[in-house]
C-alpha cells in the first residue's frame, strides 16, 4: 500500500546524499518533493500542511545545521514526524477491572468488520483471554451465519440467538450477551454491529443505542484502508455521532494509496490500534506507529519479524537444531531437520512479506514480489520423495537415486542435484556460524571466519627471497650470506658483531652505500 510513497521518499533523500550542509533551497526542494509524495498517496491536505511545516522548521534548526551528515538528520526528522501523524506511541486495549471487557466494533458496510471480529478474537485468545463474539448485525443477509463460520475457524465462542436477515432486536441481543458472558466465564465480549452505507442516521442511532445498552470499554471504528479520504470523513461523522476510542485498519495489504492510514489518526485525534494485512485470520496485529514509519522509509520492521519468529519457533527446537549444527561439523543436521526448519518459516507467513520487513529491501521490491511461494512446496516434495536413509545421509544420493527422487517429486533431475548441493553449502555455512566462526570469507576478523588456520596456510604459500638469474652475481650473494652467518655465529645478541672484533668490515654490497 505504501510502495509509491516509499519510492518517492527514497528518491528525495537520495538527492541529499553527499551534501556537507543543506541550504535553504535544498530544504525547500526536499519539502516540496515530500509534499507531492504525500498528496499523491492521498493524505489529507491539513495533515500534509502540518507535516511539511514541522519538517521545514526542524530542518532549519540546530540539529541539521550542526550535524555531520545533514541528509541522515532529515531522514530522522521525517521518520519522527511520520510516527507523530500515525499516532505516536502504540495504543493498547483497556481491559475492564471486572470481567467481561466489552469491545464494540462499528464502521461502514464492507469495511470487513465481521472477519475482523474473528481476527480480534483469535488475537485475544493468543493473549490468554477467552473472547465471545456477539452477532448484532441482524440487517445484512447471512451476517450471523458468516460470524458463526469465522468464530469456528478462529476457535472462539459465538453468541447468536437471532437468525438475522432483518429478524431480531440487535440492542436486546447486545444486552443479553453481557449476562451470557458472565455466566459462561468469558472475559472479553466483541460486539459485531451492522455496517452502514455512508452516514445512515437510522443505523447511527442503532449504534448509539447498543453503546448505551452495553457501556463498552472500547469502541473500535473499522476503516477500510483502501477507500481513501472518504474514510476520514466517515470517521469524523461517526466520532461526532456515536464516538469511538480507537481505529482498526482493515485491508492494509491492498494496492490502493495509503493516505487514509496516514490521515485518520491526525484528523480524528484517535489512534490506530490494530491493523489487518491479509485474508488469513492470523494476518492481524497491534498497530505500531514507529514500525509502520520504518516500513514506509524502507528501514525495515525487524521487531515484528522477531515477534513472528518467536510465535512460530519453540526455544527447545531452536536449541536442538543449534546443537546439531555445532557438533561434528554439522553432519548431525539432516534433510529432515532442513525440511522442519523450512516448514516453520513457512508458518510465519508469505516469504515475500517476511523479506519486506528487512531494511533496504525496497530496492529489490520487484524481485521480492516475483518470488514463487511454490518453490518451498517443490523443495518439500523432493525431500519427502527420499528414503529415510537418504535424508539422513545425502552423500549416498547418486545418479540413479536422483532419477528416482526426481520422478517421485515431479521435477527435473537437475533440481534434485541443485537441492542437495545447496543443502551441503547451507549446512557448512550454518555449522561454521554455530561454532562461533562467524560468516565465512572474512579472514582475520574475530567471529567473522578466517582464523589462525587460514593464516598458517598463507605463511606456507609465501614465496622466499628472489635469487638473481646471473650465476656470477648469485654466487657472490651466496658467499656474502655465508659470511654474514659466520659473523652472526661469532657475534653478540641479534647477530651483531662482538665488541672486541676490531677487524670487522662491512660486506662488499653495503660499502658502495657508505662511500
């Protein structure tokens, strides 16, 4: 969603590199480029004006004029201002002192509230809570049935006493759900309300009635991040009519311009609390303004990547794999282990999304987007077509075995050969790192490979002193060297002549330099 904005900002900052100091003209030109980039991203005009004014004021200040690298300081200022318009610090859910905590979802029809209710329920379940989804959207056809299906997929409970499709009183359902949650020991109630087309006064009043009936601890306004400035206008109207405490962005993985996300927190004064960035129920997490700003500026999002890895990988398994790599030069690490690690990475989500969280990946965005996710499946098929012995000892895989494995996995023989070779290379590199050798190919640096063994090898390969090709000259050199060795044997420490040797003379080849 922020690709175009990221590209424009990256090009703007590239023009600043290499400048020892920034003139007024440089600052104005940079501000103009940033303004165009934000307006093209569909950011609200009042937000753009405030943002540019703050950036220009700070860029003219001491922190840039006295900086060693002014370009980096401008990037830092833009990053901090982006964090500011995205809401500043991460906003957490407020939980009631006495259970259940009531969370009410509201928003336009088609914003994705019902699916998001399931995502929020799954997220809360992962946080150790027992959520209950409540079907109060009784207008939209099959809305109640959809919520039941989503709740079943998320593995959370649902309260749907009315069939919907225009039948039932949503206010009464919401009121009854609180008592039901207390009875069944649910500590969080998520109320899914009816969506509205634009500013519908009747449904706006219904939302206000549900709010008064259940007194929610949090009212979350669900915004489709793809609909642009209209999302901001609707959010303002809903804030004035019913009120809300936080914003949830849905469809953040879309390819529309992301101006709504950058505008809504600043315009409404309410922070973005959650973001949905995919179709799967797991594609949902708390919204971190600082991490989103880093992604926009192509600085990566390593904290989110680490958190996803921690959810997927167990400490025990990680320690087990590390011990296998560290022992016997990694020979205990088999293709079975390689397959298990690959499947764990796959559970973290799309490979292209994971790579996109690394700093600087915006420069190879096209290559990342063209990654074929099915390559992982093909690799898994090749490994699963091997016998247990072949997986444990890949060295026994000869030509006939490769042909059999290729036939069993539906790939070319060369693909099997390449996989085995890549496995050996990867195992060798990971084993070296696990044993503290660091990355190979960096001689002489502690922890970066190329230790004493390599230095010894270099000493062995060092050439001796070159000898003259002239036989007479070479004989004279050999005689002079023999004389020096004899004098050194008779002399004092370090091969210097003894003090009592009064007949000492310099070798002939040195006399010409001494006059």
